[in-house]
């Protein structure tokens, strides 16, 4: 979610320190290490926790289905990398651990980290969060990041977050986040204008404000749920990202489908709101 989740990649020196010896298993005095007393695997995830969890809970089967949903909708081949999901029992233990292991990170409910094993080698895909009221949404968001990074060379920050926002809600939502729609409509009634070129210029997720998360989500929804040609362009772009970390701006491809992208954006958001209201209207 906008202020709850976070995805990032570290370079080896930032993770392991100048000596290169690594801190993966380092434990600060008085601070618990990463959960690991209990674990179970539901491919491609390995869930690790310090408290017993019923693996038959519906949320876990849904997360297995999320993998299929993401790859099917984006026409990507299934990844083979394992995703390690560290589940803390409560927020306090989670925050203590994160502040000790990743002291430079802001406070968030959940994180995805792509951690290099060796220079030029493969990455460990790690998700950290705690068992709170929004565990379902947070896991769907962070695991979307992990699923994408398991098959793509790189994902532009805005697109990475836009796709995670799109898939963080259950499939029956069809990617629609009513809160995002309401906020965007309120903003568009004022001076706000969408600016995809600005989004594409962002280089760090820390630069993204809640408004930019909403806008990233709306561009993704326009491409996946608007004109079929929009999805074709997005899918083609993602295919390039499988082997090329920098295939150029997506905005140029969008302009081929929508000659006036900003107008298409605003119209699309307006139609989503209309559908939401229509769905909420009583049957007469």
C-alpha cells in the first residue's frame, strides 16, 4: 500500500559493508533475528515465522494464486526463484529488527528487498512484514514485487509500484482501488494533472509520494483495462525488461495508443468512478 509497503534493491556494499563479510546473520544485542522457528513452503514462497501459523488459511492459497494471476495477466513466464517471506508476530518485533538490519530505511508496514548474493550473481528475494490487520494486502503488494523481480532484469520504480498497487487487491476487484479513484478525482477537480514523464524520471522509491503511487496505479490500470492496444504495449515493454534493464520510456509507447495520454488518463479514472457508483446504486 502507498505508505505501508516499500520495495528496494541494495548494492552489495550497502548490504554487506566495506569488508564484504556480510551481515545476513548478524544479530544486534537485545534485538531478535529474522523469524525462522517455524517454516513451510508453498512454491514459490518459503514462509518463516517465530509463531505457529495455520498453513491452511485461505490467505496462503490466495498467494499461490497470485503468482498465476500476475504471470498470466502480464503474459510473463513463471519465475523459478524462491521468495523468502519473514513473518513477525507483532509490529514491535518487526520494527526492532528492521531498524537494526536496515537502519536507513523509513518506517513501513512491509518491505521487499532484492539482495545480491555475489557481485554479478543472482539475488535473494526477501519480504519482511508482521501479522497485522492488513497482512493480506501487504503480502499481495510485496509478493508482486518479488514475482516481477524474479523474471525481469529491472523494473522502473513507478511501474514496479503501480503494478504492486494493481495486484494488491483481490482478483474480484479487477485492479480497481476505490480509495485511489476517489483521491484522484478530488485532485483532478483542482490543479492536479497527471505527468507520466515525471514518474518515469524517478530513480528511487523514496521519491514517490502517496499521490504518485495513486497515479502510477492509474496508468497501469489504464493500460491493462483500457484499450486492448494499451495492454499489448505494456506486455511488449515487460518482455523487453526480461533481457534489457533500460528499454526506454514507456510514455512513447502509450502515446501510440492514446495520442492525448493525459486526457485518456482522466477519462479512464472518471469512468472507474462512474462504474463504482453504478455498482453501489440500489436496484429499482
